[in-house]
């Protein structure tokens, strides 16, 4: 059988000219494929997303890491606080491995209170708690197999029972989603962009190139809008 959760890695391989490669199965494995450790792969991508989120706060003032930049109040430090809270539950309590409570859990809960930092909650506190949660989560991931069973008490009863594999996918997707939010928020603050510090995954171009590129996108949007209005 193909190892869970996938057997074929995405992307184009060298020498592939658009046609699907011919694969054969031998000894229960796909020949010509690179051996993969699904848990290690998922853990790697979760770690990448965590690093990307924290990098987006570097070099910013207390105001800039906290200020809301969307109509729904999205802000950088709030994203870190939220991710700490979410990971604390999913990779702790869900598998019977509770961590020590987060400082803000003692407060009377209000809607979205994990999505922003109060004036008394320092950047160091929230980042430190997120890093502590990560260490606890990493220990859970290392200790348990992907098919280990857990229970998510805040999910509907019919799908409350989960495996570590499912939660690891869930947490990796959740963290990358918010890393994307953080990328946009940081660009709105000071124009800095990129996936990671040493691999920004951006097109090569100076400020003028990006201005011209943005103008092309704007013009295309306007042309499409005009075409729709006259149709």
C-alpha cells in the first residue's frame, strides 16, 4: 500500500515534459519514488509555518505588531496568540497530554479574545508562550504514532474521535493559513514580504518593477470590469 497520507509528491520533477511519469508497483511501493516519512514531512511543514509567522513580527514597534489592519481587526501579535491557543489544545489536551494553562485562559472568555493582545500582555509573553506550546506539541508528535487516537471535545460528537495524523494536517493547514495573513499584514505595515527569511519565494524585481506589475494587474481588473458592465 502507498504510505499514508500520500504516495506521490507534488510538483514537477527534472526531465518531466508535461506527461505523467510511468509508475510501477514493486514490493508494495511505487518504484522511482523518493522514500518519505509522512510524520516527519508534516512536522517539517508545521515548523516552517511557525517560523514564518514569528519572522513577520521582527523589527516592528509595539504599535505595529498590535494594530488592526483589516475591518475584522487582524493583527500580527493576535495571530501568534491565536496560534498558541489553538495548538495548545489540539496537540495537548486532545491526546491526553495537557500542558500548563496559558496566562490568558484565566480571563472571562469573550468573542475573539485570543485574536488580539491587551496592553498588559507583552510581545515577549505571547511569543514565549507560543514557543513553549510548540515544544510541548513537538514532544507529543515525537511520542505518538500517526494513528494514535485522540478526542476533540469542541467538535461535533460524530467526528470527535481523531488521529494524530488528522490533527497534524489540521494544525499545519491552520498555521500556514495564518502565516499568509501575517504576510499580507506585514506588507501593509512596511512593504516587507516573503515566505521565509532565507527563501522569500518572490519574483525578482526592484521597486519600479513591482509598481509596474501592480499597475498591469490594476489595468487588467479595470478592463475586465468594463467588459462585464457592457456585456
